[in-house]
C-alpha cells in the first residue's frame, strides 16, 4: 500500500508539472484545477478513512482503475493521443501487474487501448481508420503489453519464491512436517484457545525405537529413510485439523485439538499399526519399525505447557521401557 501511495503521488506530480508547462491550466483553469484537486483529495481520503479494511486486493483494484481514469482525463487536456504524458499509463499497469494478476492487467491494457482510440478520434486531423494511426497505436501500445506480461511473470516468480521460503521456514526439510519452532507456535495458540474456552486437547510425543541400531547396521541414509517413513505414517494417521511436527532427531510430536483421552488412544493405535505394517527395504532385508508414544491431555495431565511436555516425555520413555524386548526389529 505504501508503494501504491508513492505511485499515485508521482502520477499527480508529473501531471501537474506538464499541465502547468503546457499552459493547459491557464487555458482551462477550472476543469484542470478541479481534476488535480479531485485526484489529490481522493488519495488523501482513501488513506485517511481506510476504506475496505482487510480487503487489500479490492482497494488496489479501485486505486489502479482510478489512476487510469485520471490519466485519461489529463491526456485530454494535454494533446490527447499525442500527449507527452501518454506513458503515464505504465504506472497503473505496473501496479496492477504486481498485485492483481495477469488477467486483470491484460484487461486494463485493453481498456487503455480503447482510451487511446477515444483520444485519437477526438484529435483534429487524425483518421483512426488510417494506416498512419494504426502504426502509431501499435508503437505506443505494444510496450504496454510487453511491460504487463513481463511484470506479471516477475510477480508470479516472486510469489512462488516467497511461498517456498515460507515453507522452508515452517517445515522440516527431510520429512515435510512442521519444524520445532512452527509446531510450538501452533501449540501455544491451541493451548491459549483451550484455556480461554475451557476445552481439551491431546498431545503425543513419539520416538522411533532402536534407530541407533539401524544407523549402525545399515548407515545413516537408512536411518533417514526410517525417519521419513514414520513421518509419512503420522500424516496418514491424523486428521486434517491435527498438526504433526518433527521435534528433533528421531522424535516427533502430534497435536490433537479437541481430542479426549479415548480419541488420543485410538490415534496412537492407528499410528502404531501404520508404522508397523510399512516396511523398509534395506540391503534386500525387509525391516519393520516401531515407535514409543507418550500421551497427555489438557487439562487432565497439566495446565502448563512445560508440565505437559514433561509428562509426555516421561510416559514416552516409560512406554519404551515396557515395550523393549529382544528382537523388536525383525526381518520379514
């Protein structure tokens, strides 16, 4: 929005200078001064009153089309289609290309082409049906079309790069699950919401059993494959409203909003089943993995996040001890 304000002020300043230097302000003082004053008031009012709060796209669209109308009116007083200010149309085109997308921008270029035809038809001595006009129109409008295409392409590339950067900042590169920082943010929001609305939620802390043995026997790449396998099983085992994250190393955590102890236990069974039935093919050996899981629910197992994490960690290691038996990993 700050960039839009700068573009509008630049457009107003350039138009004012040319209107003064060309003598248009002296020849037609009331229409010209009224036009400049109206656009200036519109800029100030639109910023001061904050129209369409939360609808930035709608505001940008209105301002972009307002600039097209203002520039067309300025061209009418400064030589019409032969005006030295004709390239001012590039400002709303660039604004639209950066914010509104390719379809809207091309529509705007089409409207500008119609404005060019309107201005040319009102220019004395110019036949809009002649080849002379056609060649001039193509020469003036073709750069607009090129700028619109290139700028929308650049804007799309920037948006894609920004999305990738945001994903990298939020997810673990190996598993695609939330990283620790992002998961903690989600957990904090859910905890605050549950406290405020007196609701419940469950959290699972998950650790891969005997991952060190896999690393020692088959190498770290095999261990990474086991971590990825468990992450995929977690994603298949939870609802769309649940959140799974990699807590670090071979530990994962799952947040189940609104879940009771019974619901959490059913998710635990589903995770164990999905992990065990999915095998790793390591050096022609089929290896089954297993996981240890600690389950806590809010507020039953604690009202503080640190207390809940401590309880989940304790229960996970207790589960690991209870389930630790020889041959926990077996060949199929």
